[in-house]
C-alpha cells in the first residue's frame, strides 16, 4: 500500500510538474520569437526609383516594397482626373546567390511618353542607372532589404530631405 502510494505521488507530480515546465518553456520560446528582431530582408526589398529630366527636375520618385518572387504594382493617378494615369510601375525581385537582388521592372509614364522594361541586378543600397532607351529622361534604382538598418537609414534620410527650412 505504501509503495503504490509513493508511485502514484511520483507519477502525479511528474505529470503536473512536467506539464507546467513544458508550458513555461513554450511561453519562453514564444516571447523570444516575439521580442527578437526579425531577420534582415524577411519582408522583402524596398525598390525606390527616381525619374528625372536632363536638367535635374524630378518627374517621379515611386517606391514599393516587393516580396521576393511576387509582383508588386503601383499606379499613380492624377488627383483631379482619376481616370488619367500619371505613372505605372511593376516590379518583381529575386534574390541571387551572390547576395545581389535581381529586379524585373516595367515603367510607364504616359505624360512623358515613356514605356520601358528590363531586368537589372543591383547590390543592396547601391544606386543603378536604368536604360530608358533614347528617351530624354534618366532613371536610377536602389534596393534595400526590409527590415534592416539600411532601410531605417533610408527612411531617416528621406524624412530629413523633406524637412522644409523657412528663411528667418
């Protein structure tokens, strides 16, 4: 009788103790996953374009976050005439073994009579000129992993460049 009681107590304590230990371990793992920083580039790449005229006037600065292997599209319309498209951008990114990112793009700017497409391989954070054919516009592209320190720095620089300084 005494030995069966001891065995029953040991089994029950093991079951209840083991269960609560498992809950504690799972809770700790879940908290660690939630609080740990995400892997660099886990959301995709920020693809930022700048299209400008030869005199330096910026025509458009579209930006889109593209997940690898998925098409991202952006259509900018005229606010006064929503049926009129000012810019259309289609981007698909693919990560390469070299660490670079391949960007397939299609750019359409109807007001400038520009339609071009191509594929370019870029290193993260490095600007790359795009071939627009014989068009008088120039375009540069930069890709940055999201999330990353480079993405945070890009956003910070964008905010700083948009600050308006009023003369005294």
